[in-house]
C-alpha cells in the first residue's frame, strides 16, 4: 500500500505538476494539487 502511494505521489510531483505549472497559473496549479492530494488522502483514510 505504501509503495503504491509513494509511486502516485512521485508521478504527480515529478511529472504532472511541473507540466501543469507551465500551461496554467501557479495559483491554479497549486489549488488543483492541494485538492487532489486531499482527495487521495481522504480515500486512503477511508480504506
């Protein structure tokens, strides 16, 4: 389980987030990232 969460986090931070910052504003990208990580955390706590 922890390996899966680590993999999702690394892919999001290393691949997706920098590309999204290039194509949209920093504030919007940060907001979407915070919401996404909150949803992933809530899902994992629910499991």
